C-alpha cells in the first residue's frame, strides 16, 4: 500500500513538477563530468586496437549511442503502454519527452557507424540486417513524433502514437539478435549480458562511463521537456497560476 501511494503521489503533475526541477541540475552535472572523463579516457588513456589502430576510438560515442537509442525506445514504449492502459497523463508526457532524444541518439549511431564503417568495411553504408533494422527504428521514432504533432488534442495524440510505439517495440529485439539470426557484415557482440567481455578492461570502463553520461543527459533533457509539457497541459489549473504568479513576482524583485 505504501509503495502504491508513493507512485500515485509522484504520478501527479503538480507533485512531479517541483521534484523534477530538483533532479535536473544533478543530471546535467553528472552528464557533463562523466562525458568529459569518458572522452578523455577514450582519446588519451585507452590503448589502440591491435587491428584498427586509433580509428576504433569512435566506438566510445557509437556504441553508447546505439545502446541508448534502443533502451530509450523500449522505455518510451513502456511509458506509452502505461499511459494507454491506465490512462496516466504523466506517463504519456514521459513517452513524448523521450522520443526526440532517442531519435537524436539513433542519428548519432548511424552517423558514427558510417564513419567507422568506411575504414573497417570499405563503405559508409551497406544494407546489412543490423543496419537496416536500426534505420527502421529511426523511422519509427520519426513516425511517433510526427503522429503526436499531427493531432491537436494531446490526449488523443498520446493514445494514437502509443500504439505505434508499442508495435514498433518488436523491432528492438530484432536489431539486437540480427547478427545471430542472419549472416551479416556487422560484427558480433563484443559486450553482451551473460558473457565475458572481449575487450580491454580500460576500454570497457570508458564505454560504461559514456553510457552513464548519456543516461544522465537523457534524464535531464527529458525532464525539461516534461516540465514544459506539464505547464502547457495544466495551464488552466490553479497551481500553475500560483507558480507563474510567484515566478513573475520574484522577477520583479
């Protein structure tokens, strides 16, 4: 009962708004520090790859971006499902806030993958199973964002786009297992749950630092978007009016 009351308490936009405002500076700080550390280690500390030399260093951006884009899609679909099934307004907002960041990471993953593919495979792009299904995920992100923007009513837009997000979630495990299911040009798993890492520990730690930095960045920008969405949707409520009055009074002083 205590746990259910906790979630009910924080599912209220009125409660979540000030709480998220306190989290954002911490997320920004963590993202900035860890990204600086991760880039320093990736460029100057980790050893060169025995086959690719220094050209492999783009993986410290590429791999975390790819992981994050896939994780964000599943989290987005999860929030969309919660909003659709239980009619939780804040869950709908969270799903919508995550989509642009997921799309950005997908673009970064495709772009850095192309830059890495040129010296490794001799081509910027091939219609490989992993690359093709990953490109499909970008189209799903774009379709989700476009569908939300095309419908004026936010609640109807959230419900319609939630169906697309949930159905599109089938593509994520296909991306993940594509290198096992088909004979693809893309290399097999180097780091995967349940198996020993095949890379130098320094490389692995650097990659994990960048993943955490990207997570912190995702939380920060998503919370900022959610707070803007809350103010827009709740603009006629008394608590938003009091908040804006207090803010304007503070600015005058």
